């Protein structure tokens, strides 16, 4: 057992089983948010590494073992998160924890067979959440391929609202336009039903006011209903039709999930996989897809299979460097929409300087859902977090709160609330009706409210207020 040097409990008492990429990301982010973390892993070197770097408590052992969980303090834990490489071990960890302690449990489950039984497993085992990084990665990729102009498309309000990220090209009608004057360039009924939430320019991120001038090269994120989003892009001159075909490199779980979704959307799919046995499995699982046995990094094979003419290209190998190189090659020889999967977040500045198209980070997709749950559980006031999304390399947070009580926030026109700077109320969901708010609108009990801010760590809706005013 390795003890952290300065144990000062704050926030929730959380046990994390598994020190892989997702586990380490959770340790880093949850530690920053002030929670007391204990980590379990069978590998002594991994435990030594995370305890040295993050100053947490570490225990070497089997996370599903009763004795190991007792050593980790399961009886006083608020939450256990099992993110080992084994679905079965994760489920067993949570089952033991639920029997021994009085804590919530979250399991990472990635196998397609189990993913089809998520609701059953969650209910029968009493789990707070089951998370599947590969499936969530596939969902994010499929949303982008459905709207290929976008760099990212993220759902809010149970899918009613989308946050879309696009880059403004040179010569676009929005180049040089103030946000308050968008109605002069875009149909007013469209502008009145969307909100530009954040803009990245030259490495800096802004929460824009009406006086902000949009320029070519800006990356803008806006929220709207899906139909409004498409109309907005149409008015700007962007292509809004979904792609007709996709080439996927690598035949792992993420490739299976993505191919399955795209086929249901009517998009043709070709997968190139180097493992013959996996090719045979995929041909049975995905009878409508074309499965090619070969080396997806072979330039001649890629040309032979049509990389120069395909409409979209998604490298999903397990090696980040291969994914990056394949993306750069695809952009060189074709006009395909490309999506790049990155697992490790090292050399961030290099990655950001490359033109990689849309980039998805499976471990962040996983950690965001868990952190949203943790923040909501750690908060006992009147606004619970429903959705959390990190933007622009985690420099901006988009958070959807459920307002459960009347308070100083409710019933007051937004223009009279003393809001923090660098914060925007993006939309209000009132009984299924989406409101893009003006200064005269109010937040009411029962609403869901989405805010976008450069501040971090918001736990409830009251955090939007500037208490110094």
C-alpha cells in the first residue's frame, strides 16, 4: 500500500479501480475538483506512478477482492468507479462494493453483448452508470459524419439541442460581421433561434458579446435545434448533407459501433483490418459492410480501396501516431471528411497545430460523463448537473443544469442577475420547449439551463452568480 503524503479529505470519497488511460484521466480531473481519491490496481508500478504524480492513496491488489476494497475504505466511500480493461472485473468490482458498502457504483463496459443489456445490468446490479467509451466515440463520430461541415456536434436537452463547432473559411459571409449584426446576413428567424457560445481565435477562447467581430479562421461553437443548425450552415454556404460512404481503418470495438450506426443511417461502410480472424467476425456482425483484410497503413492498398474518392475517412487504430499519419495522408490525397481518434493527450500543442479535421478523445468522453455525475452528487442545492461537456482543450465548460427549487436565480429577468464575466446562458429548456434567452427571459423551477463559461468546477446553477457584486 502506498499512502499519499497529505491526506485532506474534501468533496467525495472516491475509489477508482484501474490505472489505465481513462483511470488516470479521472484521477487527474477529480483530484483537481477537490475529491479524496483512492486508487486500486494490480500493477505496482502504475500505483507508484499515480501516487507520486497526483498525491492520492494507492493500493496494489484485485479491485474485486473484498479484502482489497476494505483496505481501500469501501465502507466509507461515496463512489466506486471501475475502469479496468475487463468488463467482467468492472461489474464484479461494483457488485462487491454495493454489497459491502453504501456507495454509488460506475462501471466501464465495452463489449457489444453487454452494451445491448446496459439498462438491465444497471437496474439489476444497482449501478449509477454504465459507460462505454468506444460506443460514445462512435456516436460522436456518426453525428459529425451526418453533418460533415461540423468539427464537432454534441447533444444537449436529451438530444433536442445540438452544440455545433465549425471553422469560418476565408471569404465567408460572416467574415468581418459583428454578432449583433448577424441578422443582416442570416435570416432573422434562424439567428433568433441560435446562440453563438464560444469562439476560438489564435489560441485564445472568448465568450462573445454582441460587439464581437467574427473573422475568417475563427472556430465558433453555437447551440440550436438540429433543423436550425442546418439552416444556419446552409445560409453560410456550407455543405449540410451527410456523407454517402466511409472508410474506416481498424476493426476494433469503436469501428464496429461506428459502422453499425452509419449503416443504419444509410451510409456505405468499408473497414480495413489487419487481423484475419477479426475480419471474419466483422463480416458476420456487419453483413452490409465491406470488410477488407489488409494493412490499413499500406499506401497502395488505400488507393486501391478508394481513399482518393471516398467522402469520409476515419482511422480507428489503437495507435495515435498511426491515426494522425493516416489522417494527414487522407487530407493530402482526397477531399474526404476526416475524423481522428486520439487516446493519449501528450504533445497537445503539436496536435493542435496539425489539420486533423474533427478529433475525438475517447477517454475525455468517458470522464466528462462521470465528472458530471460526481459534481451533481456532491451538490445538495437546487441545481443538478445533467450534462457536462469540455470545449477547446478543456478551457471552456458547457454545463446543463436542472433547476429543482425556487431561489434568487428564478423569476428574475436575466438582465437583472449579477452574472459572472465570461459566461453565457445558452438556452433554457422549459417542458420540452427550447428558449434562446434574451435579457427579459427568466429561469423558472423545473427548467433545464445550459451555460457556457471559461470558469471551471461549477457544481450548481447558483455558481453563475458573481457574489462579489
